[in-house]
C-alpha cells in the first residue's frame, strides 16, 4: 500500500465505519495520511475529515506539519 499511494481517502459506508480502527491503524503503520468524510473516523487515528476535523497526534506520527491557518479553520482539532 505504501509504494502505490501517497494518501488514503476512505469512502463513507457502514463497512468502512465498522472497520475504521483497522483502516486507520494500517494506514498509520504505512505512514499514509487519511481523509475521511466524517469526524467520527478521525478520532481513531485518522488524520482529517471533510467536516474539517484534524488529528494533530496522527499528523505528528506522520511527521506532517499542519499550517496554523488550516488549524484556525478547523471545526475541531484533536490533540
């Protein structure tokens, strides 16, 4: 997965929601940033969602710097 992608977009579905912990854990282990459609996915080590929820702990694990201007626009920031 790491050699074929630079990021992972997780589409919204009941199957993806049920498996969100596993998806995010595997993506984090592969150092792949994840984008989700809902904030509920981000709390389980996802990186961010279209509701603009940003997980700084995951960003740090991926060695990503999130610009302060983006953080200021976020609806929620998980530290």
